[in-house]
């Protein structure tokens, strides 16, 4: 069995549960429907910086990737099942991003 750390890209501990369709975007109402949350909740998550919509010119219409919809589901599950508020979820996501950044930096330092 090969070592997962012997590759040309930095390792990640992220578990991929789905493969998002490339170049597929959903409008706000459809994204809310697909994620099983209200339109208002999606907007709150966007405002908190937890989800990043794709803004389509010329009017800045919000559209969402499948990955963003998956993130909305994760946020909603953390809120409803575990009772975690949006501010703590933001902190958790920021810390996870920092861990991934440090992991990539460590990989780079070890391999270059």
C-alpha cells in the first residue's frame, strides 16, 4: 500500500462524501430547497462568511455551487443537531482552514 503523504500535492484529512458536478450553479431559492433550509438561513450563512455564493453580473445575482449547498447542509446540521451557533461554526471553519494551510505549508517544507 502506498503512503498517502508521498504525493505531489499536500495531504488533506478532508473526507470527500460526494463529487460536486463541475460548473453547475443554483439560484438562491433552488439552493435553499436542495439544502433543506430556508432562504433566510442561506442568506445568514452568506452574511456570516460561512458560504460564498457566485455573483453573476450585471446585477450580482447569487448562485451556489453544489459544494456550497453541501456546506449549508453541514452548517444546518451543526446548528440543529448539536446546538452550535453561527459564530462558533465560523470559528470552527476558520480553525479548520488554518489547519489545512499549516498542513500544506509543512508538506511544502518537507518536500522542497
